[in-house]
C-alpha cells in the first residue's frame, strides 16, 4: 500500500524527498489529494507503507513538519491516518 505524507508546499515535499533518499527510502513528490485537509499549494511524498515508521522518524529528526498522513486504499480513495 502507498502512504502519502502531506506538506504545506512543494518546497517542503521536495526537502522531505531528498532527506528520505539520503536515508535509503524511495519516495515521489506528488500534488496532495484534493480536499484532504490541505491548502491549494499542498504537496506530498508518496512512500511504501513498509517504510512509514522509519520515514516519519527521519522527517521528524530533520525538523520538517507535515500536515497530514493518508493511505491510498485499494479502490483508489484516500483514508486519513492518525499522527
């Protein structure tokens, strides 16, 4: 499954992608899913669910803040995960 970590801007999402890559986690920047508790400029990084704990630890240590975490379900919809 895919996890989407939402940031307030493309800049924050790109920073997260670089930091995760340096730590061996593959991620992709994407526009945040529409209407998911995010502003018009919100972007996200998409990662494999197996990396969620490690990725969130790395993001927290780097000082970046995210606005939400979503999981992409089998039917293509997104469901919010608790922080």
